[in-house]
C-alpha cells in the first residue's frame, strides 16, 4: 500500500512545474523551512509559501480518487 501511494505521488508530481517540484521537494522531503528555502532560492518568503500552497493543491487534486 505504501509503495502504491509513493508511486501515485511520484506520478502526480510529474504534472507540476519544475519550480513547484523543487519547492515541494525542499519543503516536504528535505524538511526545509520557508526561510531556508528563501535563502537557497532567492525567492521571497511570501512567494515560496504561495507556490508551495498551490503545488500542494494541485497534488491533492491529482491524488483524489477519480469518479
């Protein structure tokens, strides 16, 4: 079940823009804070937060069961 969830997440992430994938990776998988992401990317913190939020919504929509 875990393997299937990881496969689905990986597949859903393919539909994100490159920058969104990078930010999600830094925030979720590398567990960096928004401040750390800002330092690494030079993207303003408010933009980082907004972009991560949008990317998460896209992933959630992709991962919802299809009816």
